[in-house]
C-alpha cells in the first residue's frame, strides 16, 4: 500500500532540489558568463526615449554562446543578437571550456534526475531497501563535485582567442582583462553551494519521513500523513 508522507523538511528538500537543477541549467545555457569591454554606439544610433545617443553596450560571452549587437545598415540601428557561436562541441573556444561544458552537463543531468525523483518521494521512500533520500543526497554530492570541477576549469580558458577578443589583450588564464563576470557565473556558484546544502539536508528529510510519529500514523491505517 502506498503511503503519502509529507513533512516540512522533505518538501523543503524537494523544492530546493528543483530550484538548484533549474538554476544550474539556466546558468549553463546563458551567454552572460563574461561581460566584455564597453563598445561605444555609433553617432547615428539614437535612444528613442531620451533623443540622445545610446549608451555604450557591453557584449557578453558564455561557454558556447554569445550576445552582441548587429548593425542594420538600412535602418541605421543595431539590435542585440544572442545565440551559440559554436555549432559543434569541437568549436567551443577553449579546451578548458569544453571540459567545463562536460562537467557541468554531467552535474546538471544528475541534478535534473534527482529533481524528478524528488517529486515522487512523497509516495516512495525507499529503493531496494535503501532510503531514496540518502541515495539522492549521495547523487547530489557527486553532482556538486562535477560542478566544482567545471567552475575551476572555466577561468583557465580566459586566455583563448575568443575571450581575448571580448576582454582585450591582457586577458589570460584566471585573469579577466577588461571583462567582468556576469550573473550566470555567480548563479552557477550559488547553485553549487545549494547543491551541497541539498545533499546534507536530504538526511534531515529521511529522518523526518521515518520518524516515530510517522510510523504511528501508518499503524493507525492512515494513507495520507502530513507533519510539520
């Protein structure tokens, strides 16, 4: 018989697991890892709101994507265009970024799997007599290690030609040059920290769903058990 067990700690762990997976996925797909040097707008580019020239814009560069402005000669204006600069894996600008993409992708795949499984932990608390919370916590710890490896390797690729074109000639491994870090990099770091928090908190979720109070309500014949 399936018992639906809902506790504050198990629900919080489930929500955090889903948030972490989405945060890492969005960061990985974003082009806002590096924010390049400011490029002045042309004299013909006017701001429709102020009537003056547009402010200088800063192109952004991700692991495999980028955002920049393209000119429309017919209309004397520019639009921001975002998309992948690498059509294949081998076209990613740096070998270090290729390794980063592999490690981040592996970590994100594990996190997405755990996030999917976490939704069903209300009904299924064990797999082959092993706590599903402990198994998921272990997987989240492994995913966190993959994410750390990816984030450590990523700055080593700042000396590639693609990064230099955005960040200037002084850019090199672990040196930003004229660039700054974008929100995607910080989101990936924050998601990695939360991944390890989830891994530790999974033990609390397991304790909450296997407490004596839960066992008492199961023995009373209840199929839906909600505890604070």
